[in-house]
């Protein structure tokens, strides 16, 4: 079953890039990540705006593109939806999403 682009989370792209070289289809990626391991949610409109604001602030702060826009979508989606974010880079997420609950191993 194909899913619309709207309901795919940005980390899905990361998984796709890390899959075996022969995983050239959405179905192959779906097979690599069974549905019981995650919950897909549409990206809230408010998260899009928040992600763009964080991305612009990051560019102004550093002058260069340190983080790709999908990273900001991940943080913004978690912040707007009230989720907890698991990350190895808590400092950056806390600086742009101060109310976000973070777990950092």
C-alpha cells in the first residue's frame, strides 16, 4: 500500500538512504521498517512554520547551513505534537525548541 508524501516523516528519508542499495522503492523501505516499530503522523501545519523559523534563526546565528531543514521539521513536529524527542544533539534542539521534552543517551 502506497502512502501519500504528506504522511511520511522526515526520518523516513534517512532510513531510505541507509537501506541496502537494492531498496529503491517505498515498498522495500516499508519492508525494512515494520509498521509495528513506529507510528506515522501527518506533519502539523504549525510545525512547518515553527521549523522554518528555527531554520532561519540557525542560518542567521551561524551564517552557514549547519543542519538540514528536515532536522528542524523533526524538532518542530515533536514540539507541536507534544512528543518526546530522542536525539544525540540535545543542545541544538533545546536552543530552538526550549519546551521540547528530550531524551539524550
